[in-house]
C-alpha cells in the first residue's frame, strides 16, 4: 500500500467544508434569533408576537443542534466550548 497525500488532503478539505457550512448555518440561525426577538418586541399584535415566538423557539433548537454537530466534528472547538462552559 502506498501513501497518497492527496487522498488525505481531500478528506480534510471535505471535513473543513462541512465545518464551514455548519458554522455559516449557525451564524445565520443566531442572526435570525436576534431579528425575531427584536420583531417580538416591536409587534403590536399579541397573536403575531406569539407566532414569531414559536418560530424563535425553533431557531434556538436549530442553533443548539448545530453547536452539537460542531462539537462532534471539531474536537478542538468542542474542547474550547467545554472549557468555557465550566
């Protein structure tokens, strides 16, 4: 069996692309959380505010799932997060 450095690089690139996409998704979720929270404060309609709050809760779940995924795929990030949460 011969060593092929390009195979290893290809796997690393795929992994880093996955992490980049997950981080972009997390950033988008966090931005939408901020926007929805601001909307809830500005809405006059209680019914509309309740609907937006339900969406907001879903966004928070999405963000949590993405953080969990980051911890799974990036051990260094997981260690940093765990250290900060202590």
